[in-house]
C-alpha cells in the first residue's frame, strides 16, 4: 500500500480536493489525521470518499480516549457505507500531550486500543456487545449493517514494543510511527514476534507511517517538517530518543510547550538531528532515496503530514518520488 495522510487543518473542501488528487496520482489509500484542534476528520473523510472511487479511506489514527469506542465504531461503519466498502480503521492511543489537554486519563493504552477494535469488529458483525474493561458498553449495537461487515481492515498506530507485538498478533496492519530505517527495522522485529502467535487470518501488513515533507527547494521542505516532528519528538519514548542520540530534556521541553499551546516555541526547539530521525524530507530525489531505505523494512508506506510547503504540489512530487524509489 502507498498512502497519504491529509490533515484537516485545511478547510474540508481543500482536504477532499487533495484526496482526489492523491487518487489521480496513483496512491492506494488516503487517511485523515485526528486531532481535536483540527477540523473533524470524519467529515473530511466523507468528502474524500465522495470525491474518489477506489482509494481506501480512514482515520489516521483515531483516538479512543476523546471519542467513546462504540461511537468510534459507528463512525467508521458510516464511513464504510458512504465509501461503498472502502473504509479502513486506523486506531491508536493518541498523542499524550494533546490528550492531556482534554483531561483524559490515557490509562492502559494497549488494552484500550485492543478492546476498541475488538468491540468494533463485533459491532460491525451485527453483534450486540456488553463490555466492561477500559471502557463500558451495555447492550450496545448498530441498527444498520456496514457494507464490509466485520471485514473493515484494522491498522494499529504503534511505536512502543508492546503495542507493536499486540498489533502483530491481532490486527490486519500496523502503522508504525517512524521514518528512520533504524526504527523501522527494530519495529518490524517486534511485530514479527507478535505475529508468531497470530490469532487472525492473513499476514500482518507492516506500514511506515512516516512524516514526509517534499519540495523542489530542500530548505523549504525541512522548514515545513518542523511542526509534525515537534509532536513526534515530544511523544517519543526514551529508548527511541536514545537510539538516535537525541536530547531527552529537549524533547520534554517541546512537549511542555505543546501542552501550553506555545507551538512557535515547540517548533523552534526541533533540532536538525530530530528532523533526520523523525521525517523524510527534501527534494523529490532525496525523498526517493529515503523511501528506498525505508522500503527494506516495511510492506507499505503512508506519507504523513505535512507532505510539503505546498501540499497540492507535494502530492504530485511525492508520487514521483515513490515511482523512483524501491518501495
């Protein structure tokens, strides 16, 4: 799978136009990022579905802390209906810094994610559900049947070892929050460990959910990459920071600035080493080389935000980079 992530910080009509452009450029999937401080992702996905014919569409990734998991299952089922069976369910524990702003308790993230998509699959299959775990559902059910039924593919957004193993055991695919071959190689090994005890049919699709910024001007591409890299660095676990020789205190300062809403300060704290570790950025030729390095460790690549300083141009440039890359 070759996919793109679009961020509804833009008006929904513009996001839909970018999704249509991505399909025309040859991408297989379009995800909409999910942050409360952007526009609603499911409204954006509805518009993307209406503007396209073949691409998979889904949240990338939905957060089961700011939306009740049963409600989330219904939103995905509705998306499956309006897209004629093209929905994919990207689900993960959410960014710790922004979840904290909502007063949500990000407790037991692995269990929350696993329970969320297992309950969703039961609901999509027409079952009524009683659940008492990290969330409660009593006699929950859907009063309609999604076109794909329980076959909506589930992709878990993951970075830590336990979440990666869980996804390898239970999910259709994994969206690894990483861009560097060093991280992706390590992650693929953890997913393979989970897949040894796989409890669902089919192989797990290992995908890099990589922050990408491409432009004809390298400096412009790097500048556009700073905001998403700030969020990635702020949420990176200490072993990940250590793997790249990154300053843990600096990453913590970025997270504190994000929580305080001081995004300018957060983005300014992003170092060149963080850019190298946490994104693919540069000219189309440079990004093609980086994609080739990534391709040795994964089955799929979803190019995540920001794509580039000019998003419309970036979709086409990125398609060219994929065509030139060995992935």
